[in-house]
C-alpha cells in the first residue's frame, strides 16, 4: 500500500495505524479510542438509501457491542424510525446525543434510540470512503458530556482510523469470492436486466446466466435477487 502524504497528521496512534492489517487490529484501535475518551463501546455503520429498511445488526461493519445487543434491538425496534438515524441524512456534522435531551418540535428526542439500546450518551461521526460510500462511527457510553477539545480530537482520530480501516480491510474483500463473469452478471442484475437480456448482453445461454445467479446467491449467502444486489452494494462488490 502506498505511503500516505507526509503532511497527513495522525498524531498519537500513527504507528498503530501503519501496522494494522486486519479487523482484529482495527477492533483494538477503535476500542482503545472509545475508552480513551470516556466511552464504553463503538460501532461502525454503513449507511444505505435513507428509505431502505436498515437493521442495526446488518449495518454494523465493525463493533464491540455486547453479544446479541444489536439483534435484540432489531427484534423490538426499527433503526429507521430513530431520531439519530434520521439525523445522518440531514447533516454530516458530528453530533452528540444524550438520553435526557428534550424532544424538538414535538418529535421524539434522542432518548428513543439510547433508551432502547441501553446507553446514556452517543457520539455520531459521519465518515466516507474515497468512493463516496457513507458510514458513521458511533461511540456509546454512560459517561459525562464530552468537552470541546476532546470532541475535536476524537472526531479527527476517528476519521484517520476509518480511512485506514476502509483502505486496508473494507476495500480489499476480493469480491466475496465471485469470479469476474459472476461479478459482471451481478452488475447487470443490479441494473434490472432479466436473465434473457443478460444472456444476450454477455453472449451466453439463459441457462448459464441462471446457473451463475444461483452460484452468486450461494456465495453471498442470500435467498433472492433483491437481497443479492443489496448485499453486493453494501459489501462494495458493485457500486
């Protein structure tokens, strides 16, 4: 991987970022970052279309939340309905949420999500990949409010850590094991083409297209074409 511009400032954990190679390494970096600023847990969520149903467990690409917490939340609540989720589509400014925040303009306050997930405070830091895919680094805990200086520092450090995490891990999934032909067919499926149309485009039989489609479903561990395309976009196999 090319060395980053020497003018980038990574401050206290530059060597850790340079040495990090996998999810375990970045798990430690984000976990340590959370604890350093008085939080207990972190989660990195990949954002989808605002109106696409989003499950907390399905959107987390890396986290240290207690086992089963996200799945339990999804059984009882809708992430799309929470004030914190809706804020991600209104602004890219980092936001601080507390369970005792009053409602605004007659709507629910931030306590809807925080009470449901069981924390008193959340810091949401919008980030994105160089390809434009949007994510949020979320820090959760029960501590006191965060001060200005600490707020600036954790936002910058979270951006640095996410940049490395995306380039070293998320952008290097090698297509979930799909062959170039399977990826090509998957892309045409995402454009809404039928099996017969794809067969004409790539010059194979319709039976071959259906066979490739079945293989793609199996490799991505999904049950239909809609889920297949959604997961392929989420995993950045296709754009």
